[in-house]
């Protein structure tokens, strides 16, 4: 898969893309990421990419021409053209399903907004989809693009140790993860749950499932609506939520 990212701040991506899972995916040759600066697609002496808002008001707006020119240049570099996604606080809230959909590739073009926003004509005539990563204010779309690229990288074949790990991941199942421990078994008088030392794999699996369910009920009851639970497990959830 290839991801083209349009940004006025390409430096923000070095580090994030040269380490960890994204670097592994790029080295494995299953993910290609290219950065493009709309400033390089201006034709005036001062390479202006923003301007005042028509109608007045505070803040600058990203001009349409450098963004159109940059996206069109990127689209002509390789086939197919790829979905054009604008990272914006006004977008669909990113979740597991959206990542899966965008990771199906083979191409994706991400536009990182800056300033107060982008000219509406970019949205209307160039962009296919708009994504937000949550209800808090970032200073631009760059951190959101890194988040999205990281999540997409995990879906590329061969990036994770085994193909099973994605399935096993709790968010795919709609539950939070169970508590995890590693050595030592007792640390500063804090002992790990005895069951984990028992060697009873079936009992351990049951305990973990129960912990996942209880933790999800407590912390993210919103996730339970879509989780696949047995009748017994639903009753466990009722008890837990009634226990207040
Ligand atoms: C504080 C300014 N806001 C009200 C006028 C508008 C605003 C414009 C641009 C707020 C944030 C931004 C920059 N953010 C993004 O481009 C962004 C973002 C985010 O802020 N939160 C969550 N996801 C995203 S994706 C892109």
C-alpha cells in the first residue's frame, strides 16, 4: 500500500515514520509513505499557502491552489488515484472499522490541515472523506495523520508477528484487554493473580475473558453493545454494572 501525505510540516513525520511499526512495514516493502509539501506547489515568489478569510474573522485559511496542484501531481505519480482524505476536527471519528476500510488500499492521499482550516472548495471538489481522531484540539492534522498511518500499517500483511494477532486484538472483538503480568511473580509485595501460575490453560483463558468483560463493563460500557457475549456473560455484565 502507498500513502501520500500532504503537509506544510514534513519534519513532524521524521521519527514517527522511521521507528517502530511503520518503519517495519516500510522495510518489509508492504507500505510506502511519501511526504509532499503544498508550499512546493505554489507559483508566487513568497510561496504563500494561506490567506485571510472572505467575510472576515480571525485566523488564516489554507489557499486552494497549492492543495489542488499538490494532490493532482501526486495522483499522476501512480495508479490508481487513491481516496483523498482530509484530517479535520469536522471529520468522522476514527475507529477500527474506518481503519480497516482505509487499510484495504492500495493507495491513500492524506491532507493535513493547518491554520483555522482549508478553503471549502477543497472539501467539496477534491476530498472524498474527512476524518477526526477525537474531540480535542490539535494544532494541525499532522499528529492525526501519524495516528492513522500507524493504525493502517498494522493491517498490512506480514507487519505483525502473526496474522492471528489482529484477530486476537481486543478491539477487533469489541472488548478491552485483560490484565497482563511478567516476571517477577512478586514485586515489592505485589503478587500476580495465582491463577496465572497454575498452568491450567483453560482456566487462565476463562479468567482472562472474565477480566476483559468486567473491565469493559466498568470503563467502556459503550463497547459492550457490539461485543459478542454469551447469555452468561451478559448476566455477568448486568451484575457488575448493578454493583454500584
Ligand atoms: C481552535 C480553532 N477551532 C475553532 C475555530 C478550529 C480548529 C481548526 C483547526 C481546530 C483545530 C484545528 C487543527 N486540527 C486539525 O486539523 C485536526 C484535528 C483536531 O484538532 N482534533 C482531532 N482530530 C483532528 S484531525 C485534524
